[in-house]
């Protein structure tokens, strides 16, 4: 019924227009003196036949494009409203790109400040050129272009796109012309392009989120591996020493095991990927040093200068002990007379600097070691803090080595981890 009404409207409009033209011409010379009624009616019949043919072609093409026919799809003027789940500026970029990629688009006027776009679109010859093209009244006005007017309305974290696709002629022309579904085609194409771009952005965001989650999991796994490489080293040596002392010096073995229990009390409750504190790490390191003093005797002395106000500062576990282990293993144990280990901490603007220094052998080929411990410290600092934390190792005058870890005073947030 809608199709019949659509065709009938065009036929009636053209019949009245052609009849009016025939009446006007019939009263003008040379037509008034001739009997031209039959010829006039024949021409009107042929013109109306072309109008019906064009209307039917329009109907069939609209059905092919939309899959159905109703009052919205039949019209030459199409309006769409698309909700884009992005800010207005980003929604405008999507809309602008979708219009520019539309075939035969020209004369594009894009105004970002007012969030509106105007463009002209050449209307294609849908069915090519026909020898009877001049007989079709719909072509008597010339081959018009289509036009697009689109705006973006800002919302709460989103943008609403309003799209209008219509002929380049006034609304009166809709009584006499059909657009062969070209404006419907343009509206659907732009809507699909916006939807596709939104979906692509969503997929990219999902991939980035998955990549970030995967990177976080890999980071935690690497931290766990690095942590696991450090802890057993000390435990095995201590248990071996305690086993030896139980046969020769039971009292010393008992003290060593007591310090080991104190060490474990500050170690085992932590998760591998959790941050400790300066105070807890200092207690763990002190227990380690007491064990080492039982092994080295008077060859090892200790000085600690850490303000109480800094003991609550977050610090990755085992880092302080790693620096102390290096100071003893590569600095004091090879030195015949032993020496002293200094542990100091100070606040430096928004960061905390923790230094472990010794007066041992210093840098030498005989005591340089493999550097695995310091590499682990640097890698863990990078994984946890990015570029906000550093490790520096320098000579300690007049002899020995000084290693300094500098970390932010505040623990990194979960979203800040690299």
C-alpha cells in the first residue's frame, strides 16, 4: 500500500503539472490555432509512464538497500541519530573521517569548534545512461547532487551524532523527483562507518587492556623469579653453618638459629610481589648481619643510621640485604682484617636514599664477582618503579664501595607500574 501511494503521489503531481503546462501552451500562439489535443495527451502519457518507471526503480533499489519499504526508507531525505560512546571531540573525528571516506564526496566544510560538518556528494548514475533519459521528467531539472549535514552534541562522556542526507534541492522537489535511494545509501554507509570505527576502537582498547594485564603478569613473574634467585642463597649457607656448629659449638649454633628465626619472621609473611618497608628490611638485614658476625667474629662491625621517620617508607624486599651481602662477600670477607658495614638512610626531596657502604677491598678483578645481585636489584627497581628509582655503585673513600638505592617516598600505584 505504501508503494502504491508513493507512485500515485508522483503520478498525480506530474499529471497536474503537465496538464497545467498544456493548458498554458494551448492558449498561446501557435498552439491555439491548431488541434494539438491528441499529441499533447500522448506526450503527457509518455511522460507519466517514465515517472512510473522511475518510481518503481526507486522502490526496488530502496528495498535492496534497506531490505524493506516504509515511510522512512522511501523518502529522499534521510535522518539518523547515532550515539557514540566517546567524548565529543573524538566522536567528531570519527564522523569527519566517515564522511570524507564516502565515495564522490566534495566541498567538505568541517567546523570543529561548532562540531558540525557540511558536504556535497555527487549523485551516481545508478543505472547508467539511457537513450530515453531526456524523456524522463525527473531529469528535466538537471542531475542534482546530494548533500550531508552532520552535527555532534556533547553529552556526559559521550557524543550524539545527528546526520541528515538529502537532495541539493528544496523540499518541493520531492513531489516530482526520486533519488534512487542514494541518500538512504549515504546515510547507511556513514552509520556503518561510524559503527565500524567505534567497534575498532573498542577492540584496540580491549587489546591494550589484555596486553597491559599480560605485561603485568609477566612483570610479577619476573619479580618472583628474581626474588627466588636471591633468598635461597643465604638460607642454604646459614643452615650449613648451623649444622656444622651443632657439633663443635652448640651455643653458637643456637644463637645462629635464633637469628635465622628472626630473619624468617620478617621474610615469610610477605607475598613475592608485595612491597616491604625500610624498617622490616632493616630488621631482616640486622638478623642477617648477626648471623654473619657469628661466622666472621670481630672481623665484622656494623653501624646503622636510619631515622625512625623513614622506617615506614615502602621498599622492595631483599634489596637492602643484597647490597649488604655484596659488601661482605666482595669487600670484607676477602680483606684479612675485615672491616665495617655502614647502613644509612636520608630523605632527598620526594625520594629516599638508602646507602650501604664498606671499607673493604673495593673494586678489583679478584672481588668483582658476576654482578648478578646488582643486576637483579636494577631489574626489580625498573619493573616496580620504572625510571623513578635508581641504583648507583661508587668507590667509598678512602677504600671500599658505597651502593645507594633511591626510591620514591610513596609506593607506586597499581596503574603506574610499567
